[in-house]
C-alpha cells in the first residue's frame, strides 16, 4: 500500500502526511494538519487548524474536524484538536479545537467510534474505546472516560464528567456528572443503576459486580449527605478497586453535582 491522493483533493502547503495515507475526492486539508500512518479520508472531508490524527484512523464523508470552535469567546487563538489512533469518524461528525478559556486543546483517545452527526465541542477530553451514537452531542469542556457509550440523540451539558464504563441511554439530557459504571436515561437524565451489560462485556467478575451493587446502594440510598455516604463506602470497600473508582470520581470534584437516582 502506498499513499494515494485523489486529484480533486486540496492539500495546503505545510500539511504533514504519514505513510500509506489515502485521501479521497474533494477533501480539503489545512496547512497545520498532521495525518498519521494509514489514515484514510474517504471523500469530502474538511480538516483545518492545528489538528493531529493518529495512525489508522478512518474519516468518512462530510466530517468537519479542527475548524473554529462554536464559542463566541473564541478570538482565533492557536489551539489544537488531537485525535488518537484507530478511530472511526463517520459521516457529518464535527470536532472542534480548544479555547483559551480552558486547555487550548480537545483530546480524543484511541479506538473510538463516532457515529453519524455526533459532535465533540471545544476542550473536551475523550478516553479510549468510547462510542458516540448517531447525533450524540458533547458541549464544551466535557470529559468522557474509557469504554463509555453515549446513546443516540443524547446531549451532555458543558463541564460534565462521564466516568469510565458508563452507559448513557438514547435521547438523554445529561446535566450532572455520571459515576463510573453508571447507567443513565431520561429526557432530564437520572441515574438508573449500574451498566451491568457493559460490566459483563468488559470482563468484570460476579464478585466485583456484587460489590458495586452494594456500594451503589450505600452511596445513593443511605442517610446523611453524599459526602458522608461516600466516605462510608470508601471505608467499607477500600480493598475493592472498582468501588474505589466510583469513590475517587465523586471525591475528585466534590463541589460538583453528581447525577443521582430518582427518589
């Protein structure tokens, strides 16, 4: 396999292309773009700004990557969009670089799937093996942990953190942080339990799942404040790594609201 560039593609001077890159018809590549080895742009892909795309990533028609953030405070400052390896970025996906109001970069991990018309806004940080289904949208400054799934037509509010292995049901509006392993659903989303199917698929043992179930009840159904209940769970399950991931997530930013079950 050798690098293939369709004659209708426009590649500005300065763009860096790795080995075995394939650029299809009518793609437009900006001067500061870097494409890793084996990157495939199917056709009609527009990439601009200081955008880096890792090895083996495939981008489908009409995706727009690295153009100016949809933020009225953005004044043209130099910022980055960093996309990892072996991602699949489907039709009409949009991803924006960072802003001076945060990290000046948006970061996407490896082995993710971004389905049709999903959106990653400025200053987001996406882990590895994440899935955004059709029309799922992330506002600015959102963090999404490894192996999380955002269902179709869902919207995540700015600055929200979604922990690893969480599952966001389709058509959910997520306003508050989601614990690791959490299952979320609802027009104004609530925590509906644990993502049991995801845990099983990722090889968590029966004992680990049972510990998470007991800790979940302890944290969200007991008396006292959330901080007090979390402290109790930390003491009761200090030898359980999966539970401590939930505890650490809640404690990392105790001033923020965490999505909770319906009462």
